[in-house]
C-alpha cells in the first residue's frame, strides 16, 4: 500500500513538471522537427505593422514604410518564447497587372530601331489585412520559426516606388531585418506614431523565395545587415542586365518576348494609391493638377525618367543604370550563408544568375552550397537541405551542414528530391575541350578536336519565321549552320560553362547572333524529357565584339572576332547521341525579329567551341574514337 501511495505521488509530480514545461523547438538528426504545440494554425498569432526605412522614394517627403505581416506561435505571447525568423518579401503579394495586348514591347524591327510605345496597364491591389501572404507558414511555424512577410516598395500597402533592382529594394528588407533585431522602428499604422516591437525575435533571420522573391534575399544580404544569417534564393534574378540583355543584345526572358524592365515595373506596381501634393502644380494652368497619386509620381520619376533614360533598347550596352541593378557588384558586405537553387533548363531566369553569385560567394569564403535540377523555372532544394541549412544558421544547432558537399545535382532520370552530391560545381574533374568546325554547316558539318586548314567560310541567311527547334531538326537549311561530333560510343558528362569564339561577318551594320548546343538526333516525342534536345544556349550582339559598354556598328563584309559564354550546365549526353553546335541569327523565342535577309558568314578556321567535359580530352576520345 505504501509503495502504491509513493508511486501515485511520483506520477502526480511528473504530470505537474510536464505541465510546467514550456514548448520549445525540437531537433533530430540536425533538423528542426514539427512540434505539436506549434502545429495548430488556430493558435497562431497573426498581425501586421509598418517598418520605417531610411529612404523616401514616393515624393511625400516622409521616410517610406514597409507593410509587414507576422505569423507566430501563441507561445511567443503566453510563454515569452523567442524564435528565429523566416522572412519572405515580394512585389507580387498584392497582385499584378493584367496581360493586356500591347503590354510588351514590339520586337519586329531592326536592331537599333525604334519601337512603338507600349500600353501601361494598372494593377488592381488585392489582399486584406493583416495577412500579406500564407506562403511558407505551414512549413516553418510548426518547426519552431516565426514567418514574416513584407510587400516590397511601391507594392501592396508598402510605401515608396518599385525600382526593379534599385537601391531601395535592398534597403527595404534591410530595414525589416533591423526591426526584427531591435534597430529600426515599427508602427501599427502607415502614418501613425504608435510603435510595435519584435520582442519575440531571437535576432536570427533567414530569407528565402523564388524568382523575384528569391532576388530580394540576395539584395538584403548584399547590404551586410546584421542578423541575416542565411538565405535560400530559388531561381533568383541576380542582374537585370543579364535578365533583359545578353552580351550586348536586347534579349527577352523565355516565355515573355518583348518584356523589359519597365514592363516588369508596370506589372508589379500595386501600391501608391493615395494622393500627395503635386510639386509641379501650376495654379493658373487648367491642365495642372494640385494633387497627384503617388503611383503617378512614381511612374513619372522611375518608369518614364530613370528607366526610359537608362535601359537603352537601342544599343543593349551595359551602363551605370544596369550596373546599379547587378548584385554581383554589391557583394562585398555580404556574409549570410548561401544555399542557392536553380534549374539548368530555366530559360526565364537563366542559370548564369545563380552560378555567378555562388562562384563569388565561395571566393569570398561565405558558406555556400548550390542545388541544381534539370527542369525549368523555380524548384526549391529538398526539404531536408533547407531544414538543415536554417537549423544550423538560425537555431545554431551544430549539424555539420557546412561540411556537406558543395554541389547537389539532380541527374536526368532522378527525382528532384534525390540529388547526387558532388565535391563542387563545376565538377572539379571537368576540363575544357576545344572543338573546331569543318565544312558542311548548311547540312551537317563536323565538330572535332582537329583543326581544319581549309580556309572555309560558310553563310547563313536570317529568317525568324524558322524556329530554333525547326532549324536543329532540319537535315539542311540555309538559315543556320550546324556542326556535330561523331556519334558517341560512351556517355559524355558536361559540367560548367561552354564558350564560343566566333569569327563572323554581317551583311548589315547590326545582327542577332544565336548559338544553341544541342543533342542529336532530336527527340520528337511529345513526352521527350526537357534534357533530351537542348544542352545550352547563348546570344550576342556582334556590335559589342570589343566592349560590353560601347557597341560599334559593323562594316559590311568585315570579319569580327567575338568570344562569349553559353549558359552553365551539368548534363550527361548519352551514347548514341551527337553533340551539335548550331549557329543562326534571330531566335524567335528570345531576340528582336528584324526583316529576314541578313547574311552572316562564319570563318570556320577562326571559330572554336570550348566544352567542359568531365575527364577532359581523354573522356571525349574514349567516347568518339
């Protein structure tokens, strides 16, 4: 009886202790686990506020405030729990402009020619306070994080102007992170003075997002803001020049022919609905308005002045406007651990965007991993990778993630959740192999490592009505030049950046130059894998053969040499295939579409292709001889 009594007391004591235990994050195998106490959305606290920035971009002579929403477990209020933050910022949360006819620039004109003015649709703002977005909350809140969202400048209920890569789009998330770390002011209203503090934040912040939402984490990281410990950008646009131009050429992102930076501005500008005094008001002028919308002020100052004067659709040259929207130029202060994600067949935000930043981050000694899959735009790393990354850098759990492989690549037939680990990207065993061209390009010429001495020149005639796919599939065409390797007897693993050096002449002062690296024979099946046909691509404006910043009209018939990179890739070309180099002019998916008839003549002796092959020349010889 006495033993039973003691057991009951012990049991009651244990229940009491258990009831007094506070909820906290739980970790297993280096990953944050779902905690039942955090898992019920009905118990989450959701509220919004405005964070004051250090800039004024909407003309009201007041510092712009960013609209911020917070989703956190109730224990941050009832138990004094402090947690790290997953922060997501976007220009898309409050809606985008309709895709009306005339939204995009007309592309049917000569290079350097004038295009007719396009249409400027307006965004109808959507959303209801206090929620900005529901993204990421069901993933991270149950695992012991607070999720914070914000609308970027000039979108939703955030003040300011969208600048599409301008300085304020870096300083805005910096201000939010400063607020999360107790260094900036938050307010309960857009213009009021009642403050709110992030008392529930540990001061450890991670950012993530896809596309534009993936660009903003990088933008914030380049400020070097304290407290931003780790970022996971997914298919981020890291340079608006590389997004809308290619080696001096006006080149659209895939799927959006005729888009340029001002189009994206119109597409996202959902804010600025309130009115402000017109600083240019003329009292006796009937056409002058005493008050104007912030949106109209932003249009006049950003879209119709800064962008119009800077983006230069005539030459496509790199200038100060574009340099200021290139995050590679701003990386010096960056220290946030970087887990980058991209698809090798993303022809919207192309893989060079992630590659160039990851390479620089590694050079700077920043903890860096990169995850590549074989598909198109978007696609995060597997949950395990993301979880380990944030667990290590936000919760401070020593899970050894920094010692994991630097490169994770999804092989052609594998699931995205099952990447193969590599020591690095590009594969350290990859070596550049130089290929030379031999005659017959209007049908199928040769692509070998032996240099030809025939002094051959071959000509193609531009005609955008023939697609790149049709040209690659054609057994003969005067509209392209195609050169192939022998049929592969063994698989070839390409890893890194292919590069072309071309010696070429044009019949006009300006011409598109498009280059595709393809795997032949072309797979015509409807269910052909995305990796079956196109290996990689590249484009250039021959007028920039000497300089990216200063183009020069071509002299008819004169040969020019130009070297440029194709997009990064990591692909295994199966035995039985041939690697083909296709040179043509206008690409109906990406370039301006001038009147057909321009002739490009390629000097085969002066043209070479460099491909990074795992195993180098020895591997190629084994596969082709």
